[in-house]
C-alpha cells in the first residue's frame, strides 16, 4: 500500500516537513517514491506548498494520505479540487487555481512576519 505522508527535515528544534509518497512499510525518513510538496509549521501562517497534479494522480491510483497530510489537504482545499476533478473539471484549471492559493499563502507570510517573543 502506498501512503502520502510527512518526512521530517531540518535541524533539532527547527523541524519542517516534506510531503512524500512512500510505501507504507518504509521508515519515516527512509526510502520514498516521490516528493510532492513541503510544509513548514514554524511560520505564521504555516507554509504549505503542494504539487496538486501529482497528488491527484497518486490519489487516483489508490494512495492513502495520513491524518496529518489529510489535515493539510483540507487547509489548502485540495480535497474540493480533487472532487471537482473526479466530476470532470479540467486538471490544468484546477492546478492553476491551486498555484494562486499557494502564492497567496506565501505572500501573506512575507507581509505578516512571525512575531518573536
């Protein structure tokens, strides 16, 4: 079984994550099939950038997201775009819509830097 899950990267106490497609039996930071995005929870708002085209492909062939990745998909609206794709909408239009969402999230991050204490 293939899973879409998080792979931890970054030094101690500064974790960020890659969103990867991997075999269910592979260790967390072990072998993976494909890197399909990244997630940094340390920024405000969280940085989430996904390759919707590849994720939709993997979901179509039966890959299952973990609970954490499912939450990321809900935050960026990927599940709604996936349902619209299954209903017959054009994949290129959906990917273009997703890119706008990701650019908006990143520009929000640049205009509202995190507050340090």
